[in-house]
C-alpha cells in the first residue's frame, strides 16, 4: 500500500487518499491525546487507514497499539492464531493491551483459556480442552451496538465455546499492542502474571492474523 506524501504543493496529500472508513477510524484515534500525537508521524498516519487483514509473525517486539487499535476498535473482528503443541506445552498464544483493558489467549493444563478485560469489566470464555498437534484457534468477535459485544472461540473451524458477552467493546485507552507467544510488561491478566510472569509459549506459533470487520453503527 502506497500513499502520496506531498502536501499543498499542487499534488494530492495523504488526507485526500483516505477512504471514509479510514477517516472515521482516524477521527476516533485523534480524540485521544496519546494517539493524536503519534498519528502525526507518517508511518502511523498510514496505519490508520488499515481496513484489511494483517498477519504478524512471532519473534519480534510488541506490535504498536497504533496499528492494532484500528483493527479492533468498536467493530467486528477475528483474531486467528496457527500453532502446534505437544503434551505439556503451555503459555500465552497472544495478548493485546494490559490491565487497563485488553484480552489474552493462553494454553494451560491442556486447555485453552481466554480472558477479556473490558476496561475493568473482566469476562472469560469456557476452557477448551486441546489435544497435541497443529491447530487454528479464532476469536470471533461481534460489536452489537452501544459499546456492547460478544465473542466465541473457534477451534479448527468448529465453535468451541458458544457466544458469550464480552463488553464493553475495546477502543482507545490501552497502550500496549500485540504480543505473540508471551505478555510483556504490564499484563492483561494479573492472575496469569502472578503465577507465570510473561508466560512464554513452549510450543510453536506460525502466525497471528487480525481480520477487521464491520464497525458498530453507533
């Protein structure tokens, strides 16, 4: 994806190239002082236009929240992780955010566990027993309006948990982005942190893909 970086010199600037959906996302982010500042950089200005799936590989640093927030803020989305594990493997598959707000998917005691922190309103999905081998797990999230939402886990294409309330929807306000295979710095779940610290995953993660969907109408 490329953008015209020229300003008012007779050429079209980046602002003229943004879609209506991208402009709406950008406006949401600029309403918060932290993101208002960081969106002035060319790199994050382009990230505000992201409306397509993004795939991330393990082994790097935390993916900046300025990239992650537009993909999940008050909208439908899916987060898909592909990984393999042996008996006894455990750890965090991915995490977004911190104790202010966020969510984390982990494997412990032979089962998947999902914890959602809606800015101080915690929710969990039922534990999902997991056999050794290669798997694809998807968090399927729907923003249902009025900052409410629901989610479920899909395991290898099948509904593993059923729908459950995961509200309120996540917006701007948390500062940490996406971690793959651990939860760095301020944790999403203090209970996990007290027991395991960053809880590095002992299996193998192929990738994590975030697929943004329709935005909530309100």
